[in-house]
């Protein structure tokens, strides 16, 4: 939202790249949460989704869907089975009052992201 955007701009975060550079570690996110006066949980959620957005063709809805399904980083995506993940994503997408994404990525798209993820370095961490 507008207020959150203003908080991030005051913290010199305007893009996903800025987010990944400045808030990739738990300590950085904890410090930012304190300075911004917000809870750390959304910062952790957004860090994982920002990490997933590094993959070619990934959009915000697909990143959120993967994150909500327990795939919190590109590194985590690198080790999953695409066919198994499609089933999980379908369940997660349909579990709420409204869909997270208009459609679940196909197994073929997931295979491409998984393959790309295997060649990406770790950026976001969730434990110290």
C-alpha cells in the first residue's frame, strides 16, 4: 500500500533489487522492522517472494503462491519435484476465500524455474 511504500522509500528501498540488497538477512530485516515501526513477519514474507522474483517469467502472484506453499527461496525451489509441486500449489491456491493466483503454473513452467533455481546463488536467508 501507499503507506508501506513511503516507509520503504524512506529506507531507500524502491525496487525488488533494493529489497534483496538491503533486507536479505534476518538481522537486516529485524533492524528495518524496528526503524520502520512495523512487524517483521511481512518483511520476511516479502524477502522470500522477492527472492523468487529473480527467476525468469516469475510474477508476484506466482511468487506469493510458491511462498504460501512453503517454497520460501530460490534455493528451496531447486530441490522440489515439479509434478508434486503442481498438486500442492493447486491446493494452496484454492484453500482461501479467493485465489492467490489466477492460475497455477504448469509442471513445464515449474521445471524451467526449478532448473534455473539450481544455477542461482543464495541471496535471502531466514536463519542467522
